[in-house]
C-alpha cells in the first residue's frame, strides 16, 4: 500500500516516520477521516478546513494547500486502487529528538501524512435493524472541539460498548447530579420527541461534518431542530434515536442499555433517505 508523507509517495510498510515524532511521544497532533467512493472524496473542503483551523489554534504548521492535499489524495486513492474507502489525514508538530515538553524550535517542520484505506467492514443489518448503545462516562480533556489524536478515552468507551455486544458508547458528563450526553467514541447523536429533533450542542464536543450536514437536512425537511445540553434521561425517553458519522452515515439506534426504541421510525427514515441522496451525489 502507498502512503503520502510530507510531499512524497512512500510505501506504507517502509516505516519512515521517526520514533521521536511528537505525534508518537506526546499525541501532539490532529487527524481527519474522510469518506471516499468511486474516486471521489466526500466533503473534503469541510474536513480540511476543520483541520486547518485546529492547526492554527495549536500553532502547528500546515505546509500544504487544500488544492495540493486533494490532488495528492486523489493520486493516492488511485495508486491503492480504492473503490470504496476512507482517507486518513494526520498532522503532527514534527520530530523532537529530545522529547522535550517545551515546543521544539520554530524551524522544526511539522509532519503530514495520508493513508487511503478500504472501507472498514460494517454489517449492513445495522442500517436496517438499528444498533445498541451503552452509556459510558466521558473521560476526555477540554479540547474536544478539535479532532486531536488523543483518543485513548474514545477507545475505552467504544471497547466498553463492544464488550457488551454494542456498536457505540453514549458518552456523558455529570454535573450537579445530572448526566449530559456529549457524543460517541466516533459519532454524534440525535433524538426525536414529538416531532422535534434534539442534538447536544457544541460544548466541548466535536462539530462533526456529518452532524452539520444532517442538521441542514433536518431544517430543509421543515422540521424543528434544537441544539442544547441533552440529558441521558431525555435520550432514554425519546421516540427515535439515531447516530451519525463519516463512516456510519445515518444509522438508527435500537436501544440504549436496557431501553429499546422504534427502529426506522418515520423521522429517522426521512433523514436517512435525504442523507443517502446527498452522500451519493457529493463531491
């Protein structure tokens, strides 16, 4: 498999990133996962813009323009003969041979690489019959609006769900005895109650690209959507629940812990259909 590293195409197995890279030693970096299909990269501009804004926030140099990255990404997809896949982008602060907590000298070059991978396998039954969620405390830092590579809490949450036979974790933060839903290990959540859609507002959670597209769809369909702090109890009491992400797209939820929901309810079905139309026509 080919990879793209700092302006060159390299063989992924050549292991050309130095061990002292700050992405490895400090998780000092950012990433994006972008869906690709039939040689197209979906919503590339939105993903790249989010990474660039976060890079500016953390003062990490992005040495390539969006045009250069997209051109190289398309070549990478072609080199790896990816028909239906995922494009992974990672940007780190670069290599620091001394492993110093202090930022490296200003002339230190950042590291940027891309992988073009086949789409991970997801059971098609998940979209038909829904998936199970398990509530899990959100153990992350206070920089969740940025897609950093500090993903250990997400890994713990998702593997808790996997160990219990679930698909994803419904992460929450507790405040004054109330449990407020944030997001999943790699998903955003929506619920429907009395025809009104609710989704957790962007308060130390990632503003997901798919989340944004789905909010636009809900509005275009003429439904009311409220972004606010949403409790776990509100989710448990909902009529319909669904999750969204780059890879999962729009996926119905059939249960949270011991509570079950109507699957492929009217509103979820409507949003799924509209997103699929957008998905297969996007460039």
